[in-house]
C-alpha cells in the first residue's frame, strides 16, 4: 500500500510604500514569516471554531529583531483595521492597509504584523531601518497570504 500525502504550506508577501507630504519616498517588497500559532488558528477555523479567527487588523511596532516562528506579539503595538481583502488567485488572499498621517505619530516603526480578530499574531515582518512616523508620513501596503 502506498502512502498518500498532501502538503499545504503557507507563505506571505509583504509590501509597503512610504509617502512624505504625498510623495513616495520608499518602497519595500519582501517575503514574510507566518508564525507557528497561525497554524493553530487555521486548524480551529477549519473545525468550525470561527469566532475571532479571521484576519482583520494590521499592527505596527518597534522591535526590529529577526522574525521567528515562535513570535506571538508585536512590541509597543499600534493596531488598526485593515482596509479590505481580495482573493487574488486560488489559495491566495491579499489584505490592503493604510496608516494615515494622523495615526501613530512618534513611533520608529520596525515591525509589522497581521492580527486575527481575537488579537492573535498571524504573520510578522521586520525592517532593518525604522520608518520614523511623523505627521507628514503615510504608509500603505498589501500583505498577501499564499497557501500552496
């Protein structure tokens, strides 16, 4: 008897654009880490335990340490609702977000996270150089989660 095995992995692509006084000054596109606890969230979601499991927030923080599968929080977190989501292709969902000039001023942003409605960290990405968020800075981005 042969063994059948399906393997599904998750990966993410994180992109952002930084604007100063309405002019784009930085663009960043990188793969990101899906943290271990996201797998637990997915298992519970598939089993019908859906309350609080959907991704609905983007988080900004100050910790620039490299991502780890065991990450479970964002440091000095500011979070807000995502703007929406789009199904890009089979097994893909893109979350759109924007940080306005009036939001989170004074933070040196080094990390980003996708959060579920119950506050669980799903994915995390860091930068080596901070974005010094001031009232003339806005940031917009997309975060795509791919199941393959």
